[in-house]
């Protein structure tokens, strides 16, 4: 081996970390992910308490829940590619700081608008953190077999965050006010900021050519407008309304302009050539479909457990715990399953298993069926994590190491975009199936029925004010309509999941771990060293 080659490979090993150092970096990255994952789910069990205290309207409540993934999805490409230019660790640490400040603002919000603003700032911080964790992981673990194991641990921690969020939120709501669910982010940030600065390696991608600021703004504005329009549709607004159709059309136009701009540039912000690889484009599509079908179900399930079954927030968190434990288990064994069965069978099986779980959950009714819920949630956790693990691993492994930030941003954008659209889409399906059941309840005035059709929580509030037989009839009708809407929503989700299973057939049959693929980034550095010499 020549001196130039040895120097280039040695520099790569120092940047990535050797031996145990790589796994220490993984621990720090997992803490980063935990910070975001907890905040993404901790609010779910607090929605009824927020509604009671701040009295938000139906659209404001939708914004409180959905503005975080909306803003995060809009800015992931911007911060993911910026990290490739100025340093991924630098962006990650800035995300920590902003996340902590925004959490404090959210915790002490006294108006719905303030909480919406704080959640938007949390979305900005999340957009800094999420692609940085994946892109640093891509650099630190160049070998695909080790990287698959690392992604399994990373995804298991995401499942831990999903479990800790509702459970911790339920515990805090039992003893404190709803704002305390945001304060849990601050200790994590205070630990992550100095530890990350000390232990995480700095890394960048290619710096050839200027960073495409205009392209980043186009991507952010296009994604924001698109999801905003879909959110308006999910909130029951008129499809042809100015504030619904306008942002939707503008968002699509901006995204088309962004794609055309990237194809023309010598140094694009996002390498769209990655989508020409079937494994990469299919994996991204599978992530979108999985989240499109499922993310809204967790919010609906939390409302079902609290408002239909009458469980406390803490009990709700405990009921959702088996789902997350199953997802953790699937993440930890995911690398072994991927090596044995390959991406195609793994992702396809995950989609089918998740669809089966969703169909099982359609047996939920007005009575508490603990065994049914346990079985459905365990299957749901196993299937969802199997799907997302296989899709993320395939997507990240197909991306060049020097484009890791952009690839991670695409993956996280698809996740968040699917989540935002999924909440709006499933919310629309849920409202369409729920509203007719409370439209004509005997003895209930038309105005009260109209208000009750917005949500189950509002229907209970209207029923309480009416009192007497009319109030009892409205409460009973609203609960039955909610259960009916839940069944319809679950069936729509099952259809989307089966569509994802069909799409997964385009993934590679086997997991390729040849040495050429592993050493490719190092070979690029060697070639650059030779050229510069």
C-alpha cells in the first residue's frame, strides 16, 4: 500500500472512529434521537388536557399536534444538506440548543398561538437533529453489516422514545400540569450538548461549488405549502377555498421548480440521481406509505383509550407500551433478519404483518378488550419496525457517503411528510365517518350537533352542557360514531399498507455486503489525494 493510500485510509478511520469508539458515538446519537422521539409522542396523551386548559378551536388543535412534523419536514432538506457543507456535528449541537429553548416556551404557553409557535420552533430544532444523527452514523459505520446493527439499535431507541413519550406524559399529567410534558426535553438537552461537543466527530461531504440557498428555500417553501394545503383538507376546510387550494398548488409548483433546478445545476443541493437507483427510490416510497398509513392511528388510538374506554393518561401510556416493546425487539434483531431474508422479503413481510395487525384492531368496540388490544399492538409494533428498519437501511446504504446528509434528509423528510399527510388524510377519513352519526340526534339542537361533529372531545363537552336525556343521547351517539370512524380509518390504513407491500417487491432480494461497496468511500478519498498530489 502506498504512503498516500495509507494516509487517506488512516484519516478516514480517525474521522469515523475505530473499535469501541464508534459504538460510543452511536450512544450519543441515540440520545439525540431519543430527544426528538420523546417530543414527537409525549403530546398525544396530553391532547385532552391541552384542550380543556387552552380551549383551542378544531383547527388550532390540529396545528398544535401537526405543526411540529410540518415544520420539521419542511426544513430537513435545508439542514441536512447544510450539515454536509458546514459540519454535521455543528448543526446537531445547534439543534440541541434550539430544542431546549423551544421546550421551555411550550411548557409555559398560556395561549394556543404560543404553543403552536413553540411547537414550530421544536420542529426547526428537530430538523437540525434528525438528519445529522443518520448522516453521522453513515460516516462512522462504513461497513454495511456493522451499519445494519447500528441502525437496528438506533431504531430501537426511537421505539423507546415512542414508549417513554406517552408513558412519561401520562405520569406527568397524573401529578402536574400538561406543560410539564415539554420540560423533560431540557435535562436531555443539557446532557447532550456538552457530551456531543466532546465526543462526536465532525464530518462534512463534498464542498465543491456553492451551496444552493435558493434551492433550499424552494424545497422548504414547497414542502410547507403542500402539507399546509393537505392539513386544511384534513381539518374539513373547503377543497376549493383560497387558503386550501392556493398553498397546495403553490407548494407543488415550488417543488417542481426545485426538482428542475437541481437537474440543471452542476452541484445540486440534492443528488436526484439517487432516485434512479430502484432500491433508494423504493425505500423512500415505503417509508412514506408506512407513515401515511399509521402515524395518525396512534393519536386516534390515544383518544379511543381515553375518551371511549375512559382510561387515564397514565393507563393509556401503559396500554401503548406493548407496541413499543415489540418495535424495540424487532429493531434489535433487524440486522440478523435483514442478512438472512434480504430487504425485499423483510419489508414486504413487515407491511403484511402490520396490515394484519390493523385488521385485528378493527374488532375494537365500546368495551375494553385488553387481550385484543395487546395482540393488535404487539403485531403492529413488530410489523412497523420491521418495515421501517428494512427501508431505512436500504435507503442509507444506497446513498454515497459524501451525500449522507442529503440522503438522511430525504429519508427523514419522507418520514415526516408521510406523518403530516397521514394525520390529515386519516383525520379526514375519521371526520367523514364520524360526523354523520351525530348530525341528527333526537332532542339535540342543530347548532349543538354541528359543534359535536368536530370531534369526540367537543361532543362530550356539548353533551355535558345539554344534560338530561338529550345530553346522554348525544354522548352515546358520539361514542358509537367515533368507534365506527375508527373502524373505517383502520381499513383505509390496511389498504395503504398492502399497497406498500406491493411496492416493496422492487427492493433487492439479498443484502449485498461486498468489500468493494464497503471500501468505496475510502477509495474516493484515495483518488482525490492522488489528484491533488
